[in-house]
C-alpha cells in the first residue's frame, strides 16, 4: 500500500509560464478619431484595453470628446481629439 508521501512525490504539475507582456502605449492620432480608429491602428491590442486607456486619458485631460457619429442602428460612435497640452 502506498503512503501519502509516496503519492505526493508522484504528482506532477505542468505549468505554462508566459513571458511578461509589454505595457501598451497608445499613439493618439492627429485630428478627430474614434475607438474603431484606435483598434485599426493598434491591431494587437485588446479592445477593452483601448477603451480603458481612452477613459483614463479623458480623466487626465490628455484627450477630449469632440462629438459623435450618428449611425442608423445602435449607439453613436464617439469622436475624440487630443488637447493642446
């Protein structure tokens, strides 16, 4: 009969360690832009990450809301632009 120590020795756990990802740096376009434009210019970024960066930039005053594009269906797309500072 095997003991508890023998069972613990035979258990193998495989873990996959992924390399640490670099922090996403958003390059704000000149002129007016939407989140869809940011998604096109940053194809490897996760969309929610871009939305979070836009939210933080709005709060810090780095960008400002510049209007919206009304579509036939769904919510209007918000437009943003960088501030002078």
